[in-house]
């Protein structure tokens, strides 16, 4: 068979993607692919380049390892830039003197950082932000610097700003335009973003034109045209990109007036068998500096080479990203520049949220918009723009969500999209293709990713894909029941009842009677939690159904060691016990840290030493702290009326009583509590699942709060109650939660989803509206009465102790475990990928 | 450690059946290499794979929960719940990773794992 030679110049993201796509389409292996790259390493993910600062291992960013090229018979030639293209001989020549012949040439040389010609730009301490090598230089120079400035307040500039901040520098961002991200944001959007970034410690300077870099050999200051000055130790220039078109230009290919290799809709250059894709290509006077259009270009050329007729048309430049923790999105006609366009805006200064929708002159369609601070609606809005969907009656609902208590915006909107709507723009997967895949039986996100590749690029579309799966199944008439997983067609609540009524105590028994298949990592721990909540037996009787932490009664940490947390009820501890903890930590060389819950965590214990460590702790009177379990963690307290001159009740004694009562009880998720001795609330009890705050007359009980990613204050449940009533209410609410919540649902989410909310919960608990209180109290009492310290059981039971082994056939320690010194202690070596 | 040779793989005796928990795994050290061994009692099957999860390069898979996806036996990494087929080593949770699997056999209550010579 005749093969044709395809040579790809440039091994960046787009060049790599082209190879991937061509391989997929070229099933008969007609093409012999050669890739020539200038950089020393195979293509890596430049979009996530800033992650290199927190994880300085380049492999982490690699698109595919060298083996991938070998496995797919691609000749990969790295570290050698192409010097010359000869279109008449159909050959290219590299710097090292190699010659490669081609039938089809694909230029994917990308772009370089644009460096403005400012006097002094050649000084030491001035960098660009483009490649891993650039980053290495920045990291090493930052070690001797205190203040860093980024020139350029665009997308990449702000990324670079975050990188400088992560390197511990006082960070300044300098922008020529009067606003940040001038191509994506309007003035209000920029102001919102600026306020947010400044609150994080980044100083922003707008309207600043740098006239020269001051300093002798190294840069020491930026001098601006308005005569102001900024003292700096280093500078990163991120003022835009310029296409890498030098070699193409020398070969006589047509180049745009301001750079870029001119291509037609088939992405052919002025030479028919030479294509240009990605940031080096100039398509209808436009350079695309985003990865998604680059991938689409790769798709078009791969399609054309394999006989297809795809063409590239103007690509949507909409973008959504998280900048230093702030969501920013800009889509369609972001500035509403179309004639007659009007806008709807929402601004919440304090929360740092700004949303703008641009509406067409005929008021029928969204044509674009801007989101800062909250970009949850981005995917849906973008779809509405791209598919010219008709506006709802109250278009403001699109950015404000359906309002009113108990209403959620839901995911139903996705079904209104036309089939050709592109849901995953990285991989160009349409809604139609996704729905078809669901109908063909790919009913979870993993299966969908596998068969359509949707969601495998930037991952931004995953929530929308999930909604599509759900809604497609619903549309098929499949009842969307809250089921545990493929092995159980029951919700957690239903299964708990079945377990209780049937007197079932073993996972296999439950699977045989009520489930199918062999179980998985979702139903096993869920059933384990149900069994613990119903029977409260030693969980290690069935150790292999426990989640990672429960299986070894410790918290799995980076590197595969565990951490150990003894219970310190209410945060009260004697000097003797403190000394024991210190001695144990010293003996086993453990890293120690005070936790957020007023206790001490001992890190770095290999699995086989856990029983020895606990033997010493148990002998000194310590019990398991259940830091590893979905169960009560700690009851945080302030010192209260015994010592504090403001305290009105003895919060520590009550906290210890509460912690001792509920310790060890397994629940759908972790439970945290707090007790404060007065209204000053030093125990931060309102951020807990159960918060108790002293009043002159007794206690106020707050319920269902949490910290974490979505903090939520606990709600006042009862006022001025005595200790007994307080305990009774907690018994009832906690047992009701244990019996009715979905797996891994905190009390806050449980209450948010409960129809009737807090009022309903009050009726159940205070008025006993369901008539189940007597039963709930009995069930809770059983759990309290059957408490046992799990670690004491293990320490005293040689059979259980045997399960704590690193190797089944050796007493060696895990030689792969690596630590590094940190201050006066140690830490595990970071993830290596 | 006793070893027996067949054609091109070397069988290593690593443990007794009782050493590996039912429906769970354990790690064996064979010539310095960490191999995860799974006793899938429910299916009456034994499997051996790399102990290394390729996602974050952690030696951990032997401590993962096992189960099945649509009948395909699998193990879930305790760190981030990436799942891998125990039969083929393919990643089942949609990522581009793969682990190696190894032949395993049980004779007279003893477990043998085969590694390429």
C-alpha cells in the first residue's frame, strides 16, 4: 500500500491534537506522520501552565508521553527547530541539518510572546510567560525578588499575576487600557474583578503606559508616561502574542500585514498542500489565541486529509475561566455592539458579582454578555446565543435564576437546545450526539466521556453533560429515582429500612437480597454506613466494604501514609495527655499539627505502625477521634463561664457532654458541632451542623450549618432551652438525618432539599408530627449505649491487628515513600505528576 | 521466595489464600516491585495488577475497594476514585490511564503471580 507523508511542524497542543484526530480518522494507516518540535519536550498543556508553579513537574502537563507517539508509529523529532521549507521540493530542513520530505505539511508553530519595544527591555529580571523554560527562569529569579509586576492585564497577564503571587511576591499588574481584560470585560465587569483581585492582595494599575525599564544591569523600576514609577525586582511581560510565521514567510507563503500565515476555509495556505493551524494561522484576518478554535482547525485538516469536506468558519471566542478563584466569562457579542442592542445588568458589589446580558434589537434573543464572580449560567447562556434560542418571558431569570423560596433553576433548560448545539467545544460534541450516546446506554458521565470524549478537555461542560444525561433518561420515561448506583435500585433511605426490617448485617447478604452484581466503591461504603447507623457493630468485621479511611481507621494522606487523631473532647486536655501525644509523635517521627477542630493530628504513619501507635495512645487513656469516619468529628468550644469574664454558661462541660454522647455514631456525612459560652460566639458554632450558644436563660440551638466550599450559617432552631431539651432535639434531628439523607450529604444540603425546610423539621421534632419521635429516641439511645472505641478493639484483637500490613509477604517498609524536611519537621514529597 | 518457571513468565509464590482479605486486596513485594493482589471471593476470581495508581503515581491500589461495572471487575483508587478494570487494566472512569495486569494462579492454597522474565 502506498503511504503518504504528513509532516507536522510544531508540537504544541494543537499540533498534538491534530495527530490524535488524524490517527482516529485514518483507520487504514494511509499516513506516515512525522512531528518536528522546537521545544525539548513533547506537547504540553499551556492552558494550565500556571499549575506548574504549584507542581513543578512538567510531566503533569504533558498531553501524551513519548511512548504514545511510539505506540502510534509517529516519528517524533524534538529540540530541533525547522529552519526552512522548500515547497517546490516538498522538503523541510532543520537546524541540526536534518531533511524531511512531505506530501502534506501542517504548520502548527503557534505563537511567541509579544514583547513591546520599551527601552530597557533587555535588562535582567524581565521575562515572558510562554513555555516551561520561561517558568523555570521566573521561579529561579523570584527566589531573590520581593516585588514583581506583570505588564498586561489580559487573560494571560492575570494568570501570570497569580503565579507571582503563588511564588510569594508582592504582585502588581500593569495595564495600558483603562480596564482589565479589555477584550472580554466592560468597565463595570473590570471594576468588579479588580475589587476582587485587590482583596486577594494583587495591586492593579490601569491606564499605565510604561516608558522605560529603570535599573543598571537588572530592572529596578517601571517608569510610566504619567511620570509615576513602580519599584520592582522583576517583571513578566504578557502583552499579547505574535504568530510564529518566520519560516512560512521565508518559504514565500502569504503572510498577513500584521503577521500570521494566511489560510482559507480549508486552512490551506497559499500552497495547496501546506496547511496552517492554531495560533500561527490567520483566518479571515483573525488570529485565534484560544485552544478550542485551534482544536477545531486540527479537526478540519484531519478531516480534509482523510477525504472529508469540513471547513473552518468564524469561531466563537467566548470564554469562561477561573482567574485566581474568581469566575469570569465573556460570550458572544460581549459589549452589545450590534445595532439597537439593549442590556440587562445585575451588580452586587459586596459579593463581587456582575452579570450582563445583551439583548437583540427585536428583543427576541440573547446576543452575548459578561459574567464576573458567578459564571454558573455560562454554558446555558452561550448555547442560547449560539443557537439563537428565543428569550423567555422574563429574561432576567437567566442571570438571576428562578427566584422565590424552594425554587431551583434546575437543569431542564438543556433539553430546549437544538440537536446541533455544541455542548463540548474542546471536542466539538453536539447535544444530539450526547443524547444519542445516552439513548445507546451510556448513562453516566464516565461512559459518556469514553464514547464521545465530551468533557475530557477543559471539563467546563461536565455539569451540562450531567444535566443532559439526566434529562434524556427522564424523556425516555425512565424514572429518575435516587438510586445508590448500578447495583442497588434503592435510595439510601429505602435501603436503610430494608436492612433494619430484614435484620440484615452483612453486605453480601444485602447485595444478594436487594441488589445485583458485585458492588462498587459507591454502594459499599454507603451500605457500611447504613449498617453502622442501624447496628453499630465493629466496622472492621467487614473491612473491605469500608471507604479508604474507615478501612484503616485513619486518614489517608499524600504518599500513602495515614494521620492519627485521638479524641480530645471539647478541646480540653491535661498536660499529661499532651506529653503522651508529644512522646508518641517523637517516637514514630510524626508531623504534628493542631486541627481546625481543636485537636492534634499526627501525620506520616505507615499502615503497619498504626496499631503500635494506637496501643500507646489507648494505654494512656485516649480514644479514637473518628477523624476518618463519616460521623461526629469534634465539638468545638470556647472556655465559657468557668474562666471567661464574659461567659454566661459552662460551654466546655456541655461540649464534652455532647461529644461523649454522639462520638462514634456513623451518619451519611461528617457532623461537626460547637458550643459557645456567650453571644460572642468564639466557638463559631453557627458554622456547624449543630451549634449551641449560651444565653442568660439557657441555650440557643442552631442546626444544619457548615463551612467548606459553600459556607452556610446554621439556622436558629430553638431558643433559651435547657440542656436536656437541647440534647433531646439533637437526638431527634440527628437520627432523622441519619435515616433520611442521601449518602455523603451534609445536614445543610439535607435541609436545603427538604420540602418545607426548617418549619417542617420543627414540626417533626418539636410537635412530633410524624409520630416517630419515640422510635427515633430509642434508636439513638441504642447507638449511644453500644459505643465502643474502634481502636481499642483493634489494639486488643490480634486478628484485626494483622490486617494492618504494608506488604503481605514482607516486613519491609514501602521504599517508594518519600519525605522532605519542612521547617523542623517533615512532609511527604509532592505528587510527581 | 520460591519461583517456578514456565515458558516466558516466572511464577512467584507470594502468599497464602488466607493472607488476602475476602473481596479485597493486599500488596505483595516481588523483587522490589509492588503488585496488588485481589481476592474477588464473590466471583471466585483472583487478580493481580500494579499497585501504582498512574493518576498521581501513588502506591495504593491494593487498598482500594473492588467491585464491578456492568459486570467488568474493577478496583477504585482510594485517593481520587479513578477505577480500573481488573481484567484489562483499562481506566473505566473516563481518563486516559492504564495499569498493568499480571497472571495469577492459586494452587494448594498458595498464590502465585507471574511476571515476565
